[in-house]
C-alpha cells in the first residue's frame, strides 16, 4: 500500500475515532472513578484489541479463501476467461459506485 494512501486512511480513522461515543463515556467514567489504568483496560477491552483481532481473523479467513479459490480457478481457466471475469467484476464495481452515488444524491 502506498504511504500516501495509508496516511489518508490513518487520518480518516483518527477523525472517526475522535468523535466521542458510548465507548468514550465508559472510558472517561472509569478513568475518573478508578484511575488511568482502569481507563486503559477499557480501551484494550472495548474498538481496539478484541474487535481488531476479531476483524483481522474474519478478514484472514474470508480473504484467504478468496485467494486460494481464485488462485486455483485461475490456473484452470484460460487467460481470455480471466480477463472476461475481471471486466465483468469491474463493471459490477463501477455500476455499484454509480448506483450508490445516485442513491445518496436524492
């Protein structure tokens, strides 16, 4: 991943997470009542360690399955079929983007 894209992603994550929500309320309340350590344990237990590991495991399983299955399929079909599948997939992505843009514009 290029550095500029990663940095843009990181900034987006910061913007999303800086907005207080229910988790921030719990962290602040526990930090005020029980100290910094309790607040940091809340951080580790709530959008960070458990949720991140769960999301990474789910992505590893599903994305890994896609990689294995498409790698095997790619070796069994011709290059022209691979190109056709790529074009159809791209068409669906473009169509979905247009549909989303038009839906949000209303």
